[in-house]
C-alpha cells in the first residue's frame, strides 16, 4: 500500500533524523550539508540538512523514506512519524 504523503506535510529534518535513530541508523559522515546515515543491515540515507527546521517536499520525502530508508507505512508508525 503506498504511503499517503499528504499526512507527512511539514516533516522536518529534525523529525527524520529522530526517526532514523529510533530505527537504528547512525550518522557515519558529513560533507557540507549532506549527512550520511547508515543502518547495520546495509541501508543508507543521505540528507541535505541546511537547517534542522527545513521541511522536505513530497518528492524528496518519497526518495528518502521509500527508496533509501525502505520504510513502509507500518514502519513510519513504528518510528513515530505517523500515528
């Protein structure tokens, strides 16, 4: 089932980073504003964090959440992004 991104409006870098940490991701490197998060199972997520309070547009969220973190809607509920 596809994720409903209308529920994720206003998702900030701070919230994504907190959710990544709850799922076991850790910051491995940073180059400028690009932060690379790794998970022990091999998944990698790159965030361009210009400010912790910047919000990501829906297309960028899809790439981060589905393509990189490989989260489903159930995963988003588990890491407390969705209720």
